């Protein structure tokens, strides 16, 4: 599954370099050239990791991180900047950065740091849970209310993505990319897999966890949770 990377950076040269490098290394990349747009994307899309420039128009990088963390978002974030002074580094970490890399930088080092952030975030999640729905990442067993659910490969992949990013909405494009990469089928096969998944996850149960947002995507959430 392609990793989802958000780059918030005003320097067009840096953006072009990152796109050319990371698109060949299993990353799907979105770019925001100002902090306000970057924050909106970070709050609306299920990114695996974010690279944030310091001097972003409309919303500085540290302010973006502060607002992101205040919202409860835990997506890993690396600050990429020419500022190397200690007080800048401390400010970034206090705002919510997980890592800090100064320019000029080696792309290989940035790649290793991002890989480590993604692995660390994924490593914290051995079992995914939404209400009484559990997904054991080690065994790939899925249960609801203690009952094992029998899922085919495609619905299982969709469920993992939805649970990882619950209660965030996951777009149809993201879900299709999990199954078919950059070459989704012409007909709407995704709808068939979602139907199968919904029948297994929600069919026999009073509390429904799966939601469809028409023309947008899907999400999995506990409707009785405080953050709904």
C-alpha cells in the first residue's frame, strides 16, 4: 500500500525534488504551498506522515503543528527547515514535531527518518479497535463482539485502512489505491467490496459503525463516542 505523504512547503525547488524522489519509493504525495491549506488537508485526509516547512504563508509551520495536535491528530510530522538554532528546534518539538531536519539535507536521510516515523506510528498499533470491533494486525483476525468475522482479502485491506484512520473519512481514491494502486478498474468494483465489508461488520449488529459520505468516501466510527 502506498504511503500517504503530505508536504507543506513554499519552496518550489524543494517540492519538485521531494516529488521526484519519493514518488519512486512507494509514497503518494500531496502538496500544500501554504500553512492554512496544509492544515486543512492534514485534518481531512489520512496521511501516514507529514513534512512541514517552517516559513509557510498564512500559517507558520509551528502554528500548523500546534493546531494539528490541539485537534487530537497524532500523524507523525517532520519539520524541514534551514533554521538550525537550538531554540528553533525546541519550539518545533514543543509545537508537536516528531523529528527535525535542517537544510541542506540528504534525500536518503530524509527517507530513513520518514520511514522510521511511519514504522514507529504503526508499531504502536498492534490491535486496531473501534467500539467492539477488533483487528489483530499480527494474526489478521477480525472480531466483533467476540465473534470472528470471515473477510476476503480486499474487504480486509479496506477495513484495516478505515480502522487505522477512524473516525476520519477516507476518500474513495485512497481506498481504491489500497486495492489497485494507480490503476483502478473502470467499473465501480469498490462499491461491491464495501457492500461485503458492511454486511460483515454491521449486518447483524444494532450499532452501525460504517458510514458512507456520498461523493466523498467512507469512514468507520463509533456513533456513541465523544469525538463523533
